[in-house]
């Protein structure tokens, strides 16, 4: 299906959702730093989380809540402090954050999910957090799409949000979303086989569609695998990565069950929103000047194609060449060659935006450096690598590595 996405929408676009974005005082800059999301009706929830062994305290709290398989009512997100690598105190602070928000919202503690993003290793200033929650409860509004999206930003330069309305049978339903992420962004090799799944950033999706929990998780799995788990900014996987989808059923559609035509339509709409936001994250990556779509094909299976694509996307040599519009295609072949995926170098073809670069492992006739550099000077371009005739293929979205990336991350903590 074709979906018409609205970049002006967000988590408040579906029926029955309110949000807020406030300045609690967590950021020295005085920018908004705490967001709240609230559903007027109990919402089914599905989640995806980091595979990093140093999973942050909010991640562990959310995992426990979701494993109870009960509806939830709200989410609280702070930026500025990650509450990661904070031990027992961090776990208690995450629980206390949920408990205080629940008290102010008039719901149960395990009906509130929490997220944090920012500097690792620092404790949450709980008085400031409680102050922010007080402000957020008072500010809850169905018109807070932009405010909430801005409050979860760290090194992002723009808020990232979207919504889509489509029909399930005769019932119009809406999905809204917001995400943040500009650094510590990289996809996972495989999906975790036990819930919750893996993700690569902070992302929040809301919908007024009615779904069984299994159907909601099924849709999340599809959307995640085809969007956020296909991006690489710098190759680092954060301690706090979280993706949540809340469905409150207020559209009034017949409840969607797993493995039905209705869940397929819903999953496609969720995927469309997730792809839009995933690409926006790469475009707004720290210091990014180039958006690169990597297409790898010809491997024995899709996993092999993914492994090659990730090897290229994580290569500092490839990424800095793209930044300088340097058509040093040998770096791309080199990264593919050390990916540990078997292929024959004599079967390798490479193209930049359809322009032949390599044929059968050698420089393509007529591929002048000047013409190739012209392609790489574009804001967005495509790199297509074929390593044989196998059925495997994978598409990944990545970027360059610039001076500004180094500056941002050299000064991030201080």
C-alpha cells in the first residue's frame, strides 16, 4: 500500500493520546529536556531494546513492565542524563521515576514506562526529575507533537516526528511517532529471538488501532527489521536504545489478530513511519553531510549481504572518503573483503548512482575520478555492490564521517 505521511504529525496524532515537552533543568543549555506521553485508555504495548550488555536502568525497568503483558498508560523520557552504568541506585531511580509519574497521573506504577538519554555514568538528579514530571503533567496536551519531540533531543539538530492515517476495513486509524538519535547509532546483526527485541535509538509510536499484543509485536518486528536496524551513523550501539509502540484501541476497529490481512496492512503503515524516521536520523547524524544508501547483492543469503554492508558502513576510511567526495573505491572493496563473507573478487561490480566504478573486480572502463567525485559531492547518493549471482541482498542507510563528528564527541561530556 501507499501511505501519505505527515511530517507535522507525531505521538498526539492518534485519538486519545496527549503529550508534553518541558524544561526541567537537566540541561545546562536550558533547552527542553523532559517529555511525557499519556494514553487516555489502557494501551497494549510492544517493545524493542538494546543488545548492549550495559543496558541502562530504564531499559531494564521497561523490559520487566512489558514482560508482564499488561496494558500501560504512559511514558516519561528525560534527556541530558542516561542513567546507564549506575548500578542499584540507577535501578531504584528508574523505578522511582515511574512511580512518581504514576502517582501524578493517577495510574499504577507498572503502567508507566521510562527512558533516559544523555551522559553515561551519572545519577539522575531526582528532585529535578520530579519537578519536570510535575510540569509535564500540567502541560499534557493533544497539541504537543513538536514539544515532546524536541524535549527528547540530545545532539539532534531537528525534531523527528511523523504520522499517517489509513483505513482498516471501514475504520480510519492513525499511527503517530517521534524519535531521537544522531550518534551511537548502529543496527544489530540479528533480531533477538526472545521478547523484547532489539532496537537502535529512542523511538515512540502511538496508535488508536485496536490490536492483540501478539499482533502488535509482530508489526513491530517487521517495522524494526526494515528500518532502524538498517542504519549506521557511527557503528556504536547505545546502552539506552528503546523502541515502544502503544495501541489504545480508541479508533474502534475490530481487534487485529496475528497473521491476518489487517495486521499486514498495519505493519506496512508502521514500517513506512519507521523508515521515514530512520532515514531522518541518518540525515541528522552528528556532523553528517552525506546520506548514503548501500545496496549489496549477490551473496549466498541476506545475512551475508548485510554483513558486507555493515562492514562498509562502519569503515572510517569509506566514511571519510565520502565526506571529502574522494572516489577511493578501493576502500569499499577492501571493507567488503574483510567482512568474512565468501565471494569471488573477480565477480565484483560496483556502481555510484548507477555509474560504473568496478567491473569484475577491476576499474570500470571510462570511470574517471572526476565523474565519480561529482556523484560523491551530492547530499545523497547510492552505492551498489554486487559480489556474485547469489540471491542474497540487503539495503542499509549510512553517512559520512566529518570533522564536526569528532568535535561533537570530543566535547560531549565536558
